[in-house]
C-alpha cells in the first residue's frame, strides 16, 4: 500500500508540474544598442558623443579621466517582454585593453536624443568580463527587463584603474540585450 501511495503521489506531483508548464516555448530576442552616449564621469557628466553617433567607449587612466557609455535598447517594434521574461546584457566583438572588466548600472531616468543632462547612476547590475566574446557575467546573470516606453538603458563603466574599451556599434559588434518573450 505504501508503494502505491508513493506512485500516486509522484504522478499527482508530475501532473501538477506539467500542467503549469507553458504550452509554447519562450523565444529569445537579441537586440543591439541603438543609441549611445559617451560621457565623462564624475558628475556633472559632459556628453562627448551622442546619437546618431554609434561609438562606444569605456575608459579610465591611472584612476582618473573616466569615460562611460550610456547604451539604449529599443524594443518598441518587437514582442514586448512579459513578467516572465529574463534579460541578459552582453558585449561582443570588442577587444579591451587593461583588465577587460566593466560594470553595468541602471539610470535614475531615461536619456533622450538631444539630452544635455545625464541622470544619476542608480542600481548596480553586475560586472562583465569582456575578454571573452560574448562577455561573461561575473556576479549578476540577469538584468531587469524594465522597458520604459519600449526602451531599456544602462551605463557601462570601467571596473579598474587602467582600462580601455572602444567600439563602433553594429548588429554584430558592441552592446546587446537578449530577452525571452
């Protein structure tokens, strides 16, 4: 009798798990950054380049003259992320000098084309090793899928005291977000 109860319990549990599974597989969407602002740090930031330029730069020399890049991802023409979506940030096709480690932060507000002020850096979203392509997350696997008006933005900073990472953003080189729908 005990064996029958165990089998019945197992079947009930398996049935519950299967019935809760989604019927269609979640498909990943990968998008390249579509707008980049290269800025100085510390605040107040000076904008060095802005859209429509597609240049990205993250650098620091002997602990000073920091340069960061704000990257923007527009998903307004794609299937919108849901509450079950996961978002992964990565950089690919870029060769760094120095440590090759960058940091990622959210922004306190959205940066728009024509902006002259960059909002404060908000939440830390991890370190990424850019020595691999695509980059590998060091401490934060997923970033928030908080698309405001179909746009998700981050600021990329150098991690150490002597780093340099420069790129021209394309559909295959630069900063990317992959999210599931």
